[in-house]
C-alpha cells in the first residue's frame, strides 16, 4: 500500500509535492504541517505548489485521492489471487489488514486520521473520505453477497466494524495491540453466517 510517487529530481513538481505531503501529513498530521514545510521537503518553488494546488484544502483532497487509488490497487491485488472465491478473498483481505496494522511503522488509516482533524463534512477532504468509505462498504458487501448468506447486510456491517477497529487499534496500541487478530475474528464471524448448523438469529 505504499506505491507513492517517486520523490526524485525526475518527478514532476506536482508528484514531488504530493510525495512530500503524503509523508508529512501521514506521519505528522495535516494541521501540524504548513505549506512552507511541504515546499521545503518537495524542493519546489512556492509558485509551483500554488499552480498545482491553489489552496491547502486542494492539496489535502489530492493527497487523499492518491491514497484512495493506492488502497484500491492494493485491494485488487489481494483479491485477484483468489478469483471467484469470496470466502478466500475475505480471508486474504483481513489477513493483509492484520499484517499491515500490526507493523511497527503503521500510523493509522489516513482517511480516519483526516476525518478526526477535519470534522466539517463539507471539507474537500471529507468529501473524498465519504466516497472512499462508501466504496469500501460496497466492495465488502459484494463479496458478502457472493457468499450466499441469509443476512448479507448485517455481516457486511459487522466486517466493516472489524476493519475499522483494526485500523484504529493498530494506530493507538501499536504492534502489541489486538489488530493482528482481525483475520481470525473475521473468519469466525463469517463462519457463524455461512454455517448450515446455525440455529439462532444474529
């Protein structure tokens, strides 16, 4: 999930700015980083930044759009290894999330982090976040539907909560926290829904 624009002399000014903003925003927080810090790290003139991004809000939205593309490229790569097998796709996704969120350099989900910093839902960054979360729920829902369970909406929402919980725990509790257990938790939950011996309603 780290296929970011190369920060090199050959990269365009826009890509260098985005690469710098990504590193700074993700590790330090968006409000803590001023435009001058991004310019210095990117090694570009201030005019180059404002030609590409007229305001900091535009840069924030572009940063999140980039992270959105990276996330779905990662997602597609994981599920592509198990074509036409939604159960294994879900297992692979949650296993990958567990590894990602329990890593030593994990700083949290950039979409969640940004939503905490910018509570106004009309902010350009929050608009990108809303689209990302809607797509996440849609994709999870499509895989759950393919399982043929009787309560797909409930299972989708439960898996969504597990996913978001892993992202949060990985950030707040670090490698020794519970996020590494998310794959086992997800598989147990899925089994409750697909088991033909399930007798009680969920």
